[in-house]
């Protein structure tokens, strides 16, 4: 198989990354959070193929294998944006383990953005209510971890489509926008919204860059990349998700 830009591939991301010949400018992705999706109290909808319940150390090793390979495919100065959340209401510091893993691989940390989803009012758990016995801390936010290869500065000059207003607002490390509300419509249990992909793509690439999502799911990254005039590649092991992602490429909404 030959991997070409502006396509979505029903393939494991490790195999897909091995086949990419063109250097990648930006990876925007959200790996499974390893929170037993589909069988936890907050989300009863599982992935259609992936088992979201690995041993934590095994999970980090799996991600390390993927992002080590991704490192070899990035341009010098290329970036990676990882949307991730912690497990068990913060008791499992997944984002911290991913930061350490990425640094061990050789990535340069650029920033950690807090995505405030404005969902804290909907929390359903307090742990030991009105008691210090064992309080719980539901998460109304997630993280967007940003890394670079070799250099924080892009190594070539291109054309930007950032407006002044966008740049000023988005360089604030606290991003506030709602989570995706169309998960049932697209048949995927863990989607991030188009706003997240848009901000990452416009903030961290020139126009005409190659943007890759290694866990493409229902195709938010690839759709937004196309809308913004970037080249794109998406990988996912689910044929159903790939078909949904391909349909969204022609969706004007």
C-alpha cells in the first residue's frame, strides 16, 4: 500500500506511519484515554473495535511505540498536538505520563493548553459528599499537549491564515469551548469538536501543510484540515469510522 495525502486509511497507525513517505508538518490526535470507555460510569458507549482497558504501563509503552515512529516521520520543527484526559477523576495522571514519555522519545515540549469544556456543572459525582473522607474531583477540562521535533520554530516560511483576533485569543493557554455534541450522529463515543482541530492547525502550521491524525476516528481532524486548505492523512483501525470520516469530507456543515 502507498500512503498518499488527502486520503483516509483503514489501517493501524503503526503500519500507516511506516508507509508514509512525505514528511509530516503536524499531528493532531486524541488517543484512547485508557479509561475503560463503554464500561465506566461516565460513558457507556464503547469503541467498536478497540479495547480501552490496558494495563497503564502497557498503555504508555504502546503510545511510546507509536510516537517514536511518528517522530521519525515529522519534519524538523514539526509539531504534535495530543488531546488527552486523566483517568479516575485525576487519580491517574495520564497527561503527566504522556509528557514524560514524549520527552524521553526526544520531543521538545512547547506548551500545555487547558481545554475548559464548561461541563463542570453537569458533574454527577462528589465522592464523599460534604465530607473530607474521600472527595471526588470530576474533570470539566482536558489537556492539549504540544511538542516539537528538534526546534520549536518552524524551519521554513509559509503563508498563515491566522487573524490577529485569533492569535491574541488562542495564545492564551486556557481554551474554553464546548465538547462535541454530535457523537451519536457520527457513531463515535469520544470525539473532540472541530474548534479544537481548527485552533491547532491554524496556530501550528502554514497553509498547505500536511496534517495527520493517527487516531482519526470519525474524521474531525481530516475534515478541518481539508476545510483550511491543508493536506491531510487519517488512520483508523475501524472501517466504519473511516467511512464516516470520508463522508464528512464532503459535509458543508
